[in-house]
């Protein structure tokens, strides 16, 4: 019995480490991108493109997310910053779906494993799923938003910097946006300073007490301190829960021929809780197809696996509320299952088959990147937890799990 428990514990920690290897590079990239968005995309631009709860904004957000190479964890801090900039929740939900489900890299990988047709169909299905989810978000959360807006018209504006330790980049300015002309001036002045030139030739930057070094520090501080403090605890909780579910799901669940008709819900049960990026899910789906799983069922895994996992769901609940997370997960499941069954029916009626190429390789450079990123992420977690993110994250998650649906006191519920 002790040895059996030790084996279970070993597999559990193996899952945690594998998850860190997969999510670390993209999560760190997402934190960095959130800092860039915070500084280089103005609130006015977000309000102009994605402000409204409309089909146009939902479709625009879905299309923008298709080529973006973000995983389901790295997209959350990016969307959190989009929300703080004024994007509607329906637009945020659509971007949350298409960005992790597809990407330039995963589309190319899909082409390598399944061919050109599937590589085109995959982003199309992702786009449809995101638009449908955005429409449901508009219809089901509108009343809460209007009620919150009526009680506090400046609510979303006031929580644009919903970080207790936020430091404005430019004094007397709520939006930390830096225009291209300002950036050019900062870079030129920085290069002149390095070259040892006189300060008399400085290029105007239209920002008091602002220099390039301060700008870079602000990008990293916002992404790797303020946003990281918001999500790291929820991420760990979700990854740990994913490990428990991973051990609880039997590995031979699809071996029984009588379970073949259950392949659709099985793919949902496997894909929803586990963390896997869009590119990494592709060879797994190819292996499933090669072992007899229908292309439609494999498609469900391709869509649900990258779009959802327990870590992402936990963070979404913390940042946007339980109702938003419920619509998000339910839409992904419902639309992908319907489309998966439809694709199988179409292939059967047309007498067509989809083959998979399983000749994949693992590049040492990618493994080095994953290990380095995992170590860096662990260091970031330890650093931020020692700074108080552990306690604040725990308290924030409890508060949101218990009271968010009734209070609506955070920016995600506006």
C-alpha cells in the first residue's frame, strides 16, 4: 500500500512538472504581452474596436484571436488587460476561445499531421465557436452589466487599474498609453544617452519624467508583478486539480468497444480539465484518429483541450466571475460537440476518411526553452508568494467564489 501511494504521488508530480513545462513559455509570454498591451494600446483604441456587446465586435475579436499564438493560460492575462482597457465581456470571451484554440504555429502543425483541408477547417470551427459564445454572453450577462453600470457609471473606469500597488507610468494620467511618436523619442534619447551626447539634443516625448528605462520597467512590473499576483495562486489550484482528474480518469477508457459511442463525452471529459496548448494537442489528436477515434471526436479534443483547463477556468472565475466562466465552458462544449458530430456525419455520408501522419519529432531547443521557462516560472511564483501574492490570491479566490455572482463588485462583472 505505501508503494502504491508513492506511485500515485509520483505520477501526480510528474503531471505537475509536465504541465509546467507546457504552460511556462506561453504563460511568461502572456505576462509580457499584457505589459505591452497595457502600455502600447490605448483605452480609446480598445473602446473603438471592442467596446460594444455586438455581433460586429464579437466577430472582430474572434478574428483577431485566430492567428495569435497564445495558450489557454497565457491568454488570460492578455484578456484581463483588454477588459481593463474597456473591451466588452463578449469580445473578451470570443478572444479567450480563438486565441488558444488556434494560432499560426498550430495551423501549420495541423497541416503537417492532417493536411491542408483540416488546417483550414480548424480555425473556421474555432471562429464559429467564439462567435456563438460571444452571442450567448451578450444575451445572458447583459442584465447584470446594465444594473452595475446604472448603480456606478464610473465603475469600469475606476477599476481600469484594479491593482492595489499600481504605479502610473505618467503622473496625472490614468491610461499608461505611450504613442509611437513618444516611443521613438524615448528610444532616441536613450541611445543618445548611451552614446554620451549632451542632453540639449533630446527629442520631445510629451511625458514628464518619462524615459525608456522607466518604460521598460513599467512593462515588466505590470506583467510580472501586478498581473502575475492576480493569477498565480488560481493557476496552481487549477493545475493541481487537473492532476487529480488526470489520475482519476482511467487510461484504458476508450479501449472497450462498447464505449465507442461515448467518444464524444469522453473527449470532453479529457479535454476540459487538462492543460495542453494548440500545437501539442495536434499530435495527440492524430494518435487518437490513428487508433480509431472518429475525426469529430478528435476535433472535440483539439478544441476543448487548448481552450480550457482547470487552471484557466479557475483564473477566469477569479477575474471575470462564475457566470462568465460557466457560459465560456458550456459554449465551448456545446458548439464543438455539435460540430464534431456533424463532421462525422458528413464524412460518413460522403464516404470520406481523414488519415493522420504521426511522424513527429521533439527538438532539443524546444525542450531547453521549456525547462528554462519552467524554472523561471517557479522562481516567479516563489518571489511573488513571498511578497504576499499567496495570501491575497487565496483571499481573492474565496471572495469571488462566494460573493461575485451577487455583489458584482469587480471590473469583470461590470
